[in-house]
């Protein structure tokens, strides 16, 4: 069977746009003489639609659009993802479904069985589980159709399984001859290799070919990398879609392909590409042409500026330098070097007059001394004020530049450097920020070496460096990785690190700064455990003594 | 059987504190010659513990604390709530359980069967459902023990049920002689009456008495009102715990009580009390003694200031007046009248010098004209800057004063009037803000009548009123209520309101301002659908054309 994998980028809730994408892909599949065109999970709706699916009017519109799509089908099969309703008066009443149509109508609907509800997934909030799975006979094949998570519960592969049921085994018992899985699988570093490994083991063991189609695109913080995959009956990856762009892949299950054994991208390249893509998508989908970055002379804002240039073009990136009396000379000259290297527009405006005026005014009501931290925050906030004022007047999207290490320990100022619509690198540890900068400079110096080499500093008081307050970043990031990504706790971490007080202090900083992260801009997710939607911690709590 | 309902206020994750609360309550029950002391759902852990339960070390500590509690029991029964683990290697591995101990050990554990996963509830993320329910024989009674949601699925009461199972019917089939339900049921207006009605119907129909114990306290945005209830076999409410404070209630199932037929509190009184309580709890649990409010002369900041005084005492509330050249004379005099009425400390500092200095500086980099909206936002942000500077230097908690109508349509400035650690009235519509103000003034004028009577204005440009931009608040709130609380959509709302363009414009404003609310402070929840955790909408979407 000749299957066309249509790796599209839907917009959440934009049914006309998504319907057109599906029909365009379907026509392309017909032109390519495919027997069947398949589209990702919830491709008509966009993923994740969140509480939108709780609106009756939205559900009706999806139902109408699904029927309109079906009406246009010929004898070539079309499988797309949408929500469907049942009416048993128990549960949520909605399913996450694969809709199979040909000859002008919907011929078969398979609901999703395994409903993920961990990390960034909240699907049990919305979707009832399928009561049963059935193979569907189509053109001499028995198609075993499943949706995303359905294929992630193999009893042999996983040491710990999330679900009792295994819909893939059900389909195999019914003698499925080809497996089809339609997915919306969010990107994180390493996820693609994990998908490939898991699917390869499964197809090899069960001696069955698989067409696995993924959506691509970014939806606010969640990035979907596409990279659809096709496996032969020996577990070989034989076809795949591009990463971070739409694609159209033909997979003929009867054909002999040469297995693909391409090298994986490096960590640096993959995360770099994902950030560029995530930012581009956010701007495109919200209609922002230009972005704004406050350039401090430090590593983080340099990286964010570079990513913005790659995503939107140099002509669409503006930066503002905002020195104070604590800014080093290097801050300015290094920033200017970066501006030249990137060929972008810049402005330079001192914050000092407004800092001074504010302090002068505030002294009439602050009776005690102005604390150092107060003055540091004040400077960060006046920079935020400048950037937001410029952004409001020119319609630019302000990007925030904080990294994951800072966000973790709260080394950032609410309403100051945290201002902005999107946090580009807030899921990238400081040590990884350097790795990515070095990757960017692999052929020539784009990010000035001076920026990479200098000691990190907020430059909010004389001779300040980050390490006055924080442990060295390699040590800090090691602790944070264990605490966040590996979900370890104090005892386990201290056993590795040794320094009990340090570990206690770091974990306490992370916990106590939940209130700041609660007001942070959405952050492009590139790790398996990002702050935001996928990590839910109480602001008020007393766990750590 | 003599049952002591121990309506306690746990701190999330603070196991020592919660353990002591449980043991203290248990001793009190022994002193009162009770047969059994019962505590709320997850009373050892605090509710909702969120991702804390995913930490192994936390689970171990809970397990240890539970055993320590059990060790101290005599022949008097003790039921408390905690997480427990199984090890079947499928699913989440944790249960939300009622732990029954006496004679020095844990005698019986009943897991929760119905796992809520809607609105503010995310329990399926954490908890596996009970495989079975069993009555437990104790002192000649067969106790039917259930946890919160377990009792909310009666087939006769609910037109639409969330779950297929009904653990209460299971317990009744096993001839339970008394029902016990341990709960953590978040407050919203009208919820208490709904609980009473539902439980009364159930106990009357099944001819069984019920002890229903709830936790009390606020956990960041979620308020738990307590108000535990006891019903006799005829469905009469015969005993109840206080609202918004800890309580200890003895219920003897053998005794004949006079049914309670007390009047419900009014909407104004109930919401007023919940806000005072929620703010008090947030400050107490985080260790803030003093709060700060920016007093504009308008209704919202006046109400928040009043609530702060009720919650923390006049001596702990500071306000700052921050006039600009657009401020009316009334703003100052009305604020001064409020300050006198409440007896609080105030400061007065003009924002004009800093506004002027910022504009002067910014003009060097803003080539086009400064837009009116830019200048309006700038003023709001300089007020935010003043307040945060004062707050940083004095350790006061800054309260934000925006109401639900404003938050809904984005009539607020990010990093400006949205600055603050807790949004006190962001779940209260503007029209309800007035109702509560009038309730506060029921005996004497505390909030100056001039503040209540004047046209709402942000005073960010000459002669501005809210209604230059927004429809009248009674109309706006009517639309918002339908859209938010009643979950209606465009067609249904327009059929009621008539004005198609207006409805379209309002819904579009709500959708488009998701990005602002995403960075908002947590808001005390008093409605059935608050912004924040319980309402999840995509920032990037294209549903509304």
C-alpha cells in the first residue's frame, strides 16, 4: 500500500486553515498516486486545543468541517485527526479520534485508547478512552490505526507501563497487516531518538511495517518537530520526514528500501534548530514581524539576538543597549561587535537619568536606606520599562533572555528582565547556552569571543558577578538537572554532590521562586522537564525545612 | 458512634506541622470521648500537593509520618488522608487514600475511586483509582469510607455523570451502616449550598447518616471553606463546622438532633469573607506581616485595601497614592477619606517627574510620535515600579487590585497595575465589586460614597473613563459570565445580547488577552470558573475569525 504521510503544521482552533491544509495534502497524495493519505493527531483542530474543546459551538464546527472534508474524498483513503462526540452521558463525552474517509464519506472512526495525563499532557481532562479498537480492511490490507500514546505502552519495551491496556497488541491479535499511528509528539532533546528506538523494537518484534505521521509546528511553548517515520517489517527506519518543517513523504509498504542509518544531530545543533523554529512559529502565528531584545553585553541576550536573526532575518531584529553607571566598557563594545556581526539595528540609551530620578522621588517615602537589592531590581525594571515602551510604540515583540539556571533559582527580576512575550532560552541551562554559542561560532566568530569568555554578571552593582550569589554554573546546573529533569530529591542529590548546605540552598531557591516563575513568559520547551505547564509546584508549601 | 470531625488547615508538604495538627485533633477527640476522629482528604500532605507527590523522598517521608501517627493511636479510631503507594508497575503507583488506624497501627486503607480531572483538579496526573471499596467493621458499625469526589456521582442526582463507577452504592450494597467522607473541596460561591443539597438527597434516599469532614484554609489561589457537615438518616443537616476557620465538631450517630435550617449567607457576605480569609492565609503561610496597595481613588483599590485591613489589621496595611497630571482632585481627596476611615498609613508621591524623565530619554530612540496607549502603559508601569521598589525595600507584599472584568478583556497593563504577589479580587466582576462595597457600607460609610458613585476611570489620559473603551459593566459582565462561567459561545451569547459586533468584540478581547493573564499573579478563586489553573486556553490560536 502506498501511503502519503502529510506532516502539516496546523493552527489551534483555526478550522478553515487546517481543513485547507488537509485537503491540499490529500490532493497532493492523489497526484502522487497514493492509496492513502494520513495526517497527524488532531490535525483538524491543532494540538493541544485545551479548554476550547469544552465549547459546544467549537465541537459542532469541528464536526461540520470533518464532514466537509469527507465529502471531497475519492476512492483514495484519508485519515486525519479530530475530536468526536459520543452521548453516553458519562465522562467527558469527547474522544480524540482518527477519522477515516473515502468515497465521499466518513467510513470508520477509531478513538484513542491511551490518554496521556502527565508532564505537559492533560488529555484525561478532555478525552474519554476508546471502548475498543478494530482493524479496518482497506484495499486488501488490514489497517491497525492508533493515535500517538496508543503505541507507547509495549509490555516488553517498558519497565514501567502507564496503562493496563495495549491497543497495538489488540490490533495485532486482529491480524493487522500494516500499522498506522497519527501523532502530535512534543519535542524535547533526545525524544526523536527515543521514538525511533521504541518504534524500531516494536516493528521488528511484531514483524509489521508502520507509518508514523507527526505534526510539526510550535504552539506557544510546545514545539513539535515533525520527523515522521516509516519502518519496514524488520524494524528498519526506511523513510522519514524533515525536522522543524512541513513535509510530505511517500511510503510504499511493498517496496524494498535501504535502511536509513543517518547520524543524529548533535545536542547543540538540535536545540539551536528547535529554538529558531519555535521563535519563528510564535511570531508567524501571532502576526509579529519584528522583535526587540535588550542587549546587555552578556551571553544570554547575545544568544537570543542571534536566534532571532536566524528566525526572522536581521532586518526584523532591533536591540537596545541600556547602560548604567555599573555597566562595564566591555558591555558596550562587545554588544557593538555582535551588532556588526549580525547586521542589525540598535539603539543606545542610558537608564541612569531615570534611575536617579526614581531614587530621588522614592527617597521621600522610603525612610530607611535603600537596600542594594532594591536598587538592583530598580535598574532591571527601568530596562524593562524602556523595552516595553519601545515595544508598545513600535509593535515589536519583546523577547526575554533569561536562561533555565537563572529561572530555576530566581536570579532574575520580576517586571524587569522577565518582561517580554516569549522566553526564548528559559529552558536552556547556562552551561548549555555556552555550548550552543560555541556551536554557532564553529566556522567563524559570530558571537564575539569576549562575550563568551567574560565572567557572567548582571552588572547591577560594582564588580558584581553571578558567582557572588550563585555556585559555579557547572555545579549549579548539575544540581538542577538532578532536581528537575531526573526528579531526584535532596538526599539523592547530596549523595552525589557532597556539599549538603549547597544542595539545600539550591533546592530551597528553586522552591521559593515558584512565585516568580508563575508570572514568567511562556518558555520554548526543549528539555524533558521545562518550567511552566509541564511542572506544577505549589507556591505556598512547607516541604523543605 | 461518636465521631469527631477535625476540620484542620494543613500546609502543603509541611509534614511535621500537619502531623502535629492530626495528633492534636486526635487527642481532643479522645478527651471528648469520641469513638473515632476523622480528618480531611490528604490532611497529612495538604491539598493540592501537585508534583511534590512525584518525588520518592517525599513519598517516603509521608509513609514514615503516617506510621508515626498510627503508633500513637489507642482504641479510639483515627482516619486521616495521605498518599500511599502500590507497586504493580502500571500507572502512577500512588493513591489518594483514607488511612484508618487504632491500637498503634494502620488497620485499613481505602483508596479514592473517583479521580477528578477537570477545572482546578488534576488528580489523574497523580493518582490511580482504587480497584475496590470495602466497608470496615469498627465498634459494631460497618463504616463506609470514601474520599471527596467518590460521593459526587450519584446516578439519581446527576443528569450527567463523570464516572461509570459509584463507590457509595458499592458500600451500601455491603450494608454500610454509617457513611464517612473525607474531603478537600475548594470554595466557590454557591458550592456550599450545592454540597448540602446533594448530600441531603443522598442520605435521605439511602437512609444512612453521613459524617462529611472538609479541610479549611487557602492554598495560594484555592480557598477551602471548611463547613464540614453531618446528616442524619432522614437527610437532615444536623451538625456543621464553621466556614473559613478551623473547627472541631462532635457527631453522635445515635443522638437525635434538631435539623439545622439556618439561612445561607448572602453572596456579598460569603465572597467578602472568602477574600478576607484567602488573603490572610496567603500572608500567614508565606510569612508576610505587611501588605502594600497602590491607592488610585477608584473602587477596586479601595475594596482591596479594605479587605487587607480586615485580614491583617490596619497597622499592617500601607497604601501609596501616586498621582499624575491626569489624576482628578477627587482621586486624592477620596483616597484620603478612605485612609481616615480605615486608619491606615499612607504615602503620596507623584509619578510625573519619572514619567517626564522617561519620555524625555525615550524620545531619543522613538522616532515617531509617542502613542497615547504607550504613554498610558508607561504611567501604569511607573506606578508598578514605585510599588515594587517600596515593597522590595520594606518586605511588604504588594497586592494587585484588578477585577475579573478587567482581567477578562485585558484592560490592565502588564508590569504595571498587574504587578504584585496576589490578585485579591481578580475573580470578582466589576458589578460584584460594587455589590460587595455596598455590603461593607451597610451600617456606616467605610468606603467613601464618592468612590462608589464616580465613573470608573484609569485616569491615564484627560477625562478618560473605562466606558470610552469598554461597554457598560453590567452588559460586559453579563457577556463574560455567559462566556466564562456558563461556558457558552458566540452564537448562544449573541442570541441573548443581540448586539453581534459587541459580543464578537468582547469574546475576541478575552481570547487575545490570554498572554497577559498568563503572566498574572495568582487570583483568589471565588467563582466556579476562575482564570488561572482551572481555565486553560491556548495563547496562540485561530478559533475566532
